[in-house]
């Protein structure tokens, strides 16, 4: 019985490692996808906790607002300073 428990624990551990790899890759894929891209919803389905910061030269009340409705966590208008970016990321992660 002990051997069976060890085997089951090993399988669960390996499965968790596979899932973490998938989730990590979903986060990397989201970095290159605009929220209005066809694959965006599929990536969010893999990781619903994914937080996306939209960076655009468009004003928030224009095209950017329509994109934000697709599930972005925040918006920062270009150009921005490193401090502004840092503050916006911190507010999204908190």
C-alpha cells in the first residue's frame, strides 16, 4: 500500500508540473496578443487569473475602452515613464 501511495504522489506531482508549464506558456502567449485577437479568449480560458495591462497611444475614451471591455486589468497611455508603469503594474497586482 505504501508503494501505491508513493506512486500516486509521484504521478500527481508530475501532472502538476505539466500544468504549471501550460499555465506559464499561456502567460507568455498573452504578452504578444492584443485583447481583440481571436486567441485571447482561449489563453484566458487556460488561465482565468491572467492580468493584462493594455498599453496604447489611443485615448482611454476611444478605441482603448472597447479593448478594455474584453478583460484587461488596466490601461496605460503611451508615452509613459518607468515610474508610471511601475505604479500601474503594482495597482493591478494588489
